[in-house]
């Protein structure tokens, strides 16, 4: 057996994250890339590992904790990807909960590592721990309890159900999918950021994506892809999202 050559390989959180990311890579290889969430997960999941490795490499150097914040943000973005994958029937409800349980453990371990490094208590990872048992009424992540996040998921659920029925494949529909995905993922990641400026910045990105999605729905109406009642229903959800994000 080869000895561990790099400092990040000694971190238990890296091993746990590697298991999750390996599964995520297998999913994205099998999923239809017409879904915007596939490209997002394909990019975001490996960034957990890359940021952990870079933070470990910087032993004692400035910016180390910020890089761990990036790793935390990537885990939360992955959590949003899992919710969207469930809505799109790429994952079952049971699979989604199982993977979020695993991802929750990784997130807590990254936060624990950050705390240890920030307090200079240890130069290695803190003791392992498991996520608390969860029920359908108990969210794994804080952002899941936010009304704005639930509304963003409701928009995606509405949009996916609508396009599945109509079997739309227009480029405008793909752009709406990308905007809706951006709303969900930026709310999830921004809510977990330590810095207030980061928190606000991600909320602004999500709000901009909501406005963009509303414009794209107008274009879908003009192109005859959707009916007025349909676009009004979607824009109502987007307006509520934008208003809530304005208070972040």
C-alpha cells in the first residue's frame, strides 16, 4: 500500500468527500446533459476536493480559511443540485436523502476543520462525527428551511412539470432551466457563507437570475412556446423570490 504523499490525503474529510464526488461523477456521466444541473454538479462536486487540497497545501498561509469557505460553499451548492436532480427524476427521493445525509457529514467536517484551524487548536482534522438522524420534516441544511429556497424549488418543480408535459426542447427553455438552477444554487451557497458581503453577493446573483428567468418566460410567450396563464404562474413565483432576496 502506498503511503500518503500529500497533506490533504491525511484528512478524513477528504476521504469522505472523495466518496461523494466519485458517486456524483458517475451520475453526471449517465444523466442527459440537456439538464443544466448536470453541468453544474459536474463542476461543483470536484471543487470540494480541489479546495480541500489547496487549503491543506497552504499550511499556515493567509487565505487558508477562505479556501475552506469555498469548499463549504461547494458542498451547499451540491445539496441544491441534489434537490433539483430529485425534481427532474434523475434521483429518487430515497437516493436524494441518502446522498444529502452523506454530504451533510462532509459539510460539518469542513466546518469543524475550519474552526480548528481558526482557533489554532490543531493542525489536523478534528474528530469525526455523524449527521443527526433526519426525518422528512427535519432539513439537513439550514438553507432548506428558508421560504425563498422552498419557493425556488417550487419554481423548478413547476417548470419541470410544464416542460415534461409539453416536451419542449427549445433553446429558450434551456435558458430558463439554467436561470432557475442558478437561483436555487446561489441561495444555497450564499446562505452558508461566513462573510456578510459574500452572503449579499450570492443573494444578488440569485435575484438577477430570477429577473432573467422572468424575461425568458416573456420570450417563451411571444414565441408561442407557453400560454399566458402558464407564464403568469411562473412569473408569480419568480417575483416572490426576487422580493424575498431583496431583503437579504
